C-alpha cells in the first residue's frame, strides 16, 4: 500500500446504483451484470478513448459511507469530458495493489481495504471517488480517496 496524489481523470462508461449489502446476495447483486453489459455492449461504442486506455471500476456519489448506497461506473479513460463520463477527483489516495485471478483478486483486495480502515480509524476516507484500475489480466490497483 502507498499514498499518492492523483490528477483528475475522465472515465466514460455505464453506471448502476447499489450498496454492499445487496452485492453480498446473488439475487440482488448488480455489479457483475454491469461489467457484462459494459464488455458486451458499451466498450466498443465509447468515443474519444485514450490511445492505451485502462479499464476502471469507479465508486462515487456515496449516500454516506461504505454501508450506504453508491454509484458504480464501469468504464475506460477518455480524453475529454462527455455526457456519460465521470471525473475521478484529483487528490490524496491510498493505493492497494494485488495480483491474482479475476474477480477473486478484486473481492480479496476490498476485504483487505475494509480491514485496513477498521484497524486504522485515524485514516479517514473522503467518500468522494474511489476506483479500481485494471493494470493487466491479473493485476489491480484500488485507489481509496482519503482526507
């Protein structure tokens, strides 16, 4: 884990609204369907892609904290702001990197993140934008905005 100061990034894709409680139950989970829809129908239609875009899972518009509703966007980085884009806010982030089989490595890394914040209450999340950045087929970085 490391702390970084990030510049803002534009990401274009599709979004859903959910919460962690619903995501723990397969009958109410929406995130896997979001990703399937993104790769099956949306990815090729995105305009103004970066030359070598990264894929992002963006968490934003938090109702409260990790227990409330939030928006998840599956997307890629683009050159300019568009109607279906979201801005990854610039600022201070903790970065958790992990390697392994998808999607297990993503789920495991989020577990590490929740444990970290439970064990370090002096580190405060900003609940502005958090995001998963897919580096390769088996490597992920998860950026958590902090105050």
